[in-house]
C-alpha cells in the first residue's frame, strides 16, 4: 500500500511539473502584437481608394513577414460571402495594391509584395487587369471576424511606409458588412 501511494505521489509531482513547464513555455512564446495600422474600408463599390500610412517600429523583428489584410465582421446567419471561401472561388475580390517606403528625405521607394494564390483563374484575371492587381484569398476566421490576406511583405528596415489600395469591381455582397484593412504580422500557417 505504501508503494502505491509513492507511485501516485510521483505521478502527481510529474503532472504538476509538466503543467508548470507548459505555463512557463506559453509565457515565453510570441505575444500578440497590435497592428501597425487599421482603417475602415468598404469593397462594395468600384473605385474606393484608401492610403494607409504606417510605421515599422524599431521593436519590430525584420525577419518576420507582415501583411495587408482585409477583415470583416461575419454575419451571424446567412453569410453572403461564402462564395469567397469555396475552392475554386465562386466570387473574386480584386484590389490594386501599392506599397511604398517613405525615406527620411520624403522620397518614396516602391516595395515588393507577394500575394498568396490558391485560385488559378483569379490569378489569371488579376494579371489581365494590370500590374499590382491581386485576387484576394480567404485565409481564416476567428470569433466572428473573417480574414482575407491581401499581400504579405518583409520590411527591409524600420521606418515609415504606406499602402495605397483601390477596389476594381463592385462586390455588392459586402455592402451591409462592416469591413476594414489592417497592416500586421502575418499569421503563421500553410501557404
């Protein structure tokens, strides 16, 4: 009987030590970082334009990838945006996107961005529409907010930047939906 209680106590100590280690390791992981910038933006109508100035602060890790994301509140019932989630996509959202670095002297330098493509027909249509046009792809959702990654980029240096974004088609299903653009660290996940 004494032997069983020693074994049980040993197991309890092991479980508690494991839990303590998990708590410590969780605290050491990357902490959520607020976005560099966020602004309301409707994609419901062609010709909507938005410039989003932002700073990559000295505390930002330049080895990370950052993104321009389109986010919106998902309707509680009857989500009209489901065609954007299908594969192949049943509907497309095309945006013209330009990223510039703003130098200390005020001059601007266009930066390279990369788009995540999962739909070949959308890529072909975007290419036919001209340079810097992307077919925005659905990426995920959490707690009633959906995310569409527009483009991702790596910042070569800390400093000031600006995204210029324009809608190229009407996408009426987004008319009643609250939406915005945000510049933030790219989510980890398969690409």
